[in-house]
């Protein structure tokens, strides 16, 4: 295991070098990149909207026009280009959904106004041969229709159905101010067909009116005073200069082939994104530094090797993200910090096995060789269970869930690479060069060697406590329920900051209450000049939710800056809640199958029940402390699912190994106690390393990240408890015997597996 051929050595360092080269541009500014050698890549890590600032909109194409989605996407892209955005992301999703992401956006309301406008513009002759009220009361004449204006109250017009000109006839349109009336107008230019039809119509209908109709509403109905020759003209109507500019842009870009509805909006101010970048860098650097110091104190020289591998691990994660252009989000930073904490687990598993085999009488080289060999199966099992949870999150998740799952997935792969190639190579070189007589010692010893704690003696008490706690959590869920955030129940959340001085929360509340927008909650946020406004779901469809955001902007925009705006419609909130439940259920089911295939049904059922116990206890914490349950909470829960199973699988691997070794010669109670004690050092060290990273996340992350880190911290305590005091006793409850594993399951080197 410690021998490396030349080609393997070259391959390992080629991968490391490629990672360094790909990640290197991220250390420089755009101006500095120009001065770098031409052979170096210039591509930098893409930042998500929550780090760069910008707006994410999810649009729903009209259900009757789903085949027109790709035409719709083309028109939306042209409109964004007309707005001056050079790097927006517009992509189609299932069921006629369109995702629009615009980094660095300065006016999300403008974006919504432009993109949600269908833009069907027609010139249609007004029919004055019949009074309009008569047409309304009866049946409009053949070839006519009744159309209403934008006015409040609206004015009805009887117009000819056949348009004089339509969108396809407009070649150009520009907004401006009429010098005579000082009112906003749109100057347009028609193609030859439109110009000819419009000229003939105005010549034949002098003294009559024609209606300018946008999206089936009349903008204005000017009287034709004379023939309009040529291909240019002006539109005036019920709009200000901003509205005229928007309409002119839509006329240039073209009408949408199908109407769209905004069903989700998430907008982050650029200053908030910059602050998140700064805090993310601090969290990652400080977290890595603390974990490295911990490894140095715990494992000495072996800790140095683990730290080198850890740094390379992070570099490879950044390199992969850079190479594929995957945006790094704030949740992704949290995933990297968590990976830093959990990546040391593989090294801890190996190093603890090395120390154990050395104490058993192995030579140093034999202990090192067996440490890597016999830890292989456990490390693979533990990481695959975590990978399953991450892949389910990546597939079903959105927003922060997706970003977190992406970095965790990449981190698991890079961790396996660095552990079984780079770390092993570095140890091999050290062994060949130093010819050590002893395994390196440590300054810090947290768990004594050969502990003999009688864990199974307390199994009745711990299983009883866990069963009652789980039942209590279920009862609380049924009676009290969860404090769901707008992600899962819909609604609007706005973070505001005053232009000057502290915010008078009572004044803001009274102003918003007059808007008649339903249940309003206002609370101070971080400082007295900032506040968080939450408005419950309107329960009246997608447009009603968007109206809330518009009303809040209109009321408060003169006095406050809008740092963040989240508007979640009922369809999205319903899908997010369903996807969240499906993600947890599916991950548990797939992991159950994997553990069953790798072990036996006793282990699979024990692992899943222990994990369900952890999830229930965490849900109980949400209910008791009335913590908001949102997308970050789903990410945290599934992270704990992976961590808990990782912890349980490590212990179960040792149980299986001891069952093969001792069979029926040792009572199951004594065997379980021995297995847990033998892996106790690894359990404590891994939990502490992960805790260090989470403490940094809690201190330097934003509010969402802080809540995420808190849930994970509590979850690690619960998972550590359940892997020792629940998962082990369950094997006794299921009647596990030595014959159940003697001939089943794969084995590692020399017929042994485990930690």
C-alpha cells in the first residue's frame, strides 16, 4: 500500500498542479490577470447572486402555450440585452418554467416590469357606428370587440378586430418628450408593409379615431387629423417617461409568444453581496486554520501531512468550480467550511487505526500500511452515505440547498482523492526518508487509549429516552406545527435600511398596515437602522404576491434602501415543501438500500432508525424554540443525515469486523461495548474538528448561515449520541448474531474491514 510507481506519482502531482493552475486566477483582480503569462488560464470563479448581488426571477409560461417556451426565452434574452445586461442567465426549466438571473442588478422592479409584459401592441380602428354601451349590453357587431383602457375607472372602446399594424411591423421605437406638449411619447418606425397599411388607413379615416392597444388594454385613442405618410409616427398615452422607455424597449425586442407570470423573486443588494463575500472568506480561512491547528496538536507530523492534504482539497474544490463555471454561493461557502471539518475524518480514521495497530504490536511500517488498508472500506462506506444525501439535495434542491449540495458533492470526491493518493504518497515518502522507529506523538490527547466504558449497560435508559423524545417530537409536530418560512408557505420578505438614523418600527408598521396587504411582521435586524419585513401569503395566486412587493416599494422607497427582497408565490412554495420532504425521504430510502447491500438488514434498519431519531429530535428543537424552517433548514437536516450515517457506519463497520473475529465467543453486549470504545477516539476527534469549523460559520456567517451552523452544531451532538447510545443498542434489540455476518458482506485486506 505504501509503494508508488513513477507513473502514479506523476499522475497524482499532475492533478494537484492542474488544480493549482486552475484555481490560481482567483487570487488576482481583473487588471492583474492581464499581466499574467498567456499560458496561464484567466477564468475566475463565478459568484452566485447572494455573493455578487443581483436578482433571480422564476417565470411561469402560460399553461396553454408550453410549446412556445423556447421562443419566449429568446425574446426575454433580447429584452435583457436591450436593457444593457451583458451576462444574464436565461434558462428553461420543466413545466414551462423560465429562470432568469441577472448579476449586479440595480432595479429589480424594472426587470419584472420589462420581463412580465407580454408586449402585444396593435393599432386598431375605433368603430363609432354603434354606441359602445350598446355593444356591451348586447353583442358587438361582427368584426368588432370591446376593449378597456388602462384608466381608473377604465373606459370602454368598440374597435375593429383586424389590426392596422402589429408588433411584427415595428422596426424601431424610442422614448422621448414631445416638445409641444412636454409629455412622454414613443417615436416608432414601421416596415414597408406596415407603413403602407397605416398610410392608407389614415387617409381613408380622417376625423375618426384609432386605438393604440397594449396587451388588450387601450393606451390612447387619438383622432386622425390627416393622412400619416412615411414610416414614422408617435404614440402618446397614459404613461410616464419610465413607462414609455419600457414600452419602447418591448417594441424593439418583440412581443412574447405567450404570457408569463412571475412566481418567485429573490433580490440581493450588491453591498449585501460584498459583505457576504468578505465574511465567507474569513469563515473559510479561519475555519481551515483552526482545523489545521487541531490536527497538528492531535497528530503531530501526521497532522502536518493531513493539513497539506486539506489545503490541496480546498484548492481542488475551487478548481473544479472554476473549470465548470459553477457559481459559488454563500451556501456553497458553508459547504466548503463543513467539508474542511469533515475532510479530516478520513485522516482521523486512518491515523487512529495506525495507532491502534501499533499498540497491538505491529511495526511502524506495518501499522501504517494496515492503517490505510483496513480503513479503506469504512471511509468508502461513510463517504458514500454522505454522498447519497448530497446528490439527492443537488437533484431536488434549489437556491441555497443546491449550492450547498454542489460543494459538498465535489468535496467528497476531492477528499477521497487526497486521502488515498496524496496523503498516502506523502506518508510513503516520509517513511522512506525518515525510517521512523515510532508513530509520531501528539501534544493533545483527548481520549485515553483502551477505554472500557460500559455503554450497553445504559441501553434501556437511552433507548427509552430516545423513544419518548421521538414520540414527543411527533406529537408537537401534529399539535403545534412548524414555523415555516416563506420558502414553504409563500409570502414576501424585505430587508430595509434607512437613509439616515434609526428606523421607527411602529411608523413603518402603520404605513404598511394602510396598504391592506394582510399579516405583517416587522422586527429589528442586526442594527437599529435596518429591519426585516415579513408579509404572509395572500392566498390569491401569483400576481397577488407580486403586488405586495410593489406596494411596499411604493410606500417606502423614498425613505429606505432595499437590501434584499424575496417574494415566493404559492406554486413555488408548494413545490419547495414537497421537494424538501421528498429529499429527506428519498435519501433515507437509498441509504437504507446501500447499507443493507453493504452490511445486513440489522445494520441497515439500525442506521436508518437512528438517523430518523436524529431528524425527529432536530424537528422538535425547531418547534420548541419556534425557529424558522426554510431551505437552509432542509440543507442542514440532510447534512446531519449524512453525518449521522457516517458516524454510525464507522461503528457498525467495527462491529462487523469484531463479529467476524470473535463470532459467538464474546457476548453481543461486550462486543458492542468494545467496538464503540475502539472507535470512540475517532468519533470525538471528528466531531470536535467539525465543531471548530461550525463555530467559525456561526461567528462570521450571515443570519441564514448562522442558523444553519447552529442546527448543524446541535445535530452533531445528537448524531454522536445516537450513533453510540441508539444505533448500538438497536443491534441487540434486533437479535444480531455472529453467524449473520461471518460469511456476508465484502471484506478488506486480510479478511478484515472497519476503522
